[in-house]
C-alpha cells in the first residue's frame, strides 16, 4: 500500500492485531464444528443458509426503482 493511501485511510493502530485468518479458514472451522453436531449459521462467505426476508427485498427493490429516475 502506498504511503499516500495509508495516510488517507488512517487506520486505527489496533488493526495491527488482526490475524491473517482467511474466510476459507473460518469456513473449515465452521464445518468442523458442524460435523460435531453444532448448529451453525454460515455467514463466513457471504452466503447465509437462509433467504432474505421479504420486507427487505421489497424495500431494496423500491429503493432501486427510485434511484433509476
């Protein structure tokens, strides 16, 4: 990352404590827990295992319609 971009972002020092765990490592851990009988809601790769509620879909569709005019 360039120094100019780093100064624009101004990240908090605590972000340095973040590990290098990838989303796929989280998926592997979640599946391992699931294999032991744990009930897991998969959100780690952006694909939850449930449908978006209808009221959310309706509001999003209305908003998209209002932005096109």
